């Protein structure tokens, strides 16, 4: 197979992991280009990545012409977008102009509205089909691996899936009073908007963090978990129509929630611009600037994450429960990529998804969510790449990598 050229946009914590993992794929990639608004961040990552050569460049991911020129000059076969969700559409446009396949980890979100859905990107289906290009959406962990876990369960363990709960726990401790584990602006926008879940063909809205319950996580224990809306729910109920209910749960410590509510009360989580000393600023963007950089948390992070899919349905006319999950150590993630586990669990699947597209193993012209492809090739490589996973069927361990 002729070696490919991969362009990665975004030099945050996830970009760091994706570059390091991709740069170890000597048999696949001829060269990698890492680009972001701040070239110095790219240079720092590239300096420690290899053995595949990693070039760096400065780019404004909102500027389609600038993006297209850079993609063309590098002759990228695949573009992996780990920049901000606001920039998904501009990067997709640039890929269409240049004939590059597209991969991202999070769906598009308008900058001036804390609301995300796949409609904006699904609208590109016909254009990517006509161009003969693959767009792979949500190749992170959740969305991403959780989509693949669900597809794997449907393929191997169920005749019909009826109930899906995606459960996400970070049981780690970074030693900071208040910090977010990925981009603070995106993280806080996600948490402070209304919750939403799917039941009996309808979407039901809740107040932010209104519904919560204790969830028992493997090798972690019981943790209070809060119902949020997460984008993979939207695609999963579309592609698995037997689902009667689909929900997403995430853990938050009481201290984190207290800090968040105080910041909300004083207006620091608002995305509505205000005027300060003659300048227009967005409070949440200012808050992002003063909070710890997520990529800086890794060195002192202890503990682990635990993320999985709890699924109920029927097989051969009998009720069945399946739980597919991964636990990831913050310490081991840092040893591998100098990253904490939240960035690691997103960056590893991003690198893997891009590699499957680059190799043509996952190949369909159009805009695709992860569950639309065969889950087996992805999961065969996920464990060896650093994220081992396990399957529990009706309370008994059935498979572990």
C-alpha cells in the first residue's frame, strides 16, 4: 500500500495524543502535518513525536481559503480535525475543495449558541458522496468508541437493543480546586445547557444537571452521575431504531458542581458578549483563559476513567444485558503520551479512526457516524493501541482485551 499523508488540525491535549499515536504508524504514513493557530504548540508536540516525520504550520481554521491552500500544498489524503467544534464546517468545506477525507471528534456547534446537533454536518452527505470522499464524524471516545461499542453489541449479542445508557466516569484527581479535563469553553457549554434524552420516539428535555443517580463503575465503585445530552445519542437512535430509550450519564464531584454554579451565578459561564474597558468579550472565553490548560494536568493526575455502554434487549427471545467498557489510567496515559486520560481516550480513537479511513478499511462516500461501519476492525486495534476493553454479558465477563 502506498503510504498516506495525514494533516491534523489542533494542538491541544487531544491533538498531542493523536499526533504521537499517528506518528508511530510507520507503515501507514509518509508524513504528518500538525497545524493550529499557535505554531509554537505544534512545534513542541512535533519535537517529541516520531518516527514518522511531523511538520508544523500555522493556520486559522475559520478561514476556508487558508485551510484549503495548506491541505493542497501538503497533499493531505486525510484531515483529522481536533480543533474546536465551531470550525467543523469550515474544515469540511476545505476538504471538499481539496479532495481530502475528513475525520473529527465532536459535532458542529454554532459559536453564538450553546446547542449542538448533527443536522449541520449531515447536510453535507450529498456533497461528500459526489466527491467520492469519506467524512467520519465523532471519532473520539464519547462520541466515538461508545458508538462502536453499541454497534458491536448489536452485531454480536442482540437481536434487538431496547435500552442504552452511556456512563462516563472520571475518578481521577488532578489536585486543582477547579479545572476542566478538555477545552473549558466546550466543556462548560456542554454541562450548563439543558439535558436531553430519548424515550419512546421522543426527545425529553431536563434542566441542567436536574436528573442524577448513583452508578457503579468497574474498579471505581459507585459515583453520582448526572444526565446530559451527548451527540452520540442522536445518531445512535437514528441508526438503531429498535432503541426505546437512550441516555447519557457523566460523573461530577460536589466541589466541581459548587464552583460551576457560583461561576454561573456571577455570569462567568455566559456566551453573551459584554463590553469591558471598551472591548467586547465573551465571559466564558475569559474564564477559559484563566483556568488551567487541560494539557497541563497530566503530570500529577492520579486515578482512572471508566466509560462504557449499558445495554438491555433480547436475544433468541430472551432478555439480555450487556455492558461494554474501558478503564483508562491517568498515569499510564501520561507515560505513553504525556497526557491525562481524558485527552488520551479521545486522541487514541481519533488516530485509529483516521488510520482506518486512510487504509480504506472504513470507506463510504458521504458523511458517516462511527456506528455505520463494521465495528470489528476498530475494536481489534483499540486495545493494542492503548485502550483495552471488556464485555460483560448477563453479569458475567464474556470478553476482555
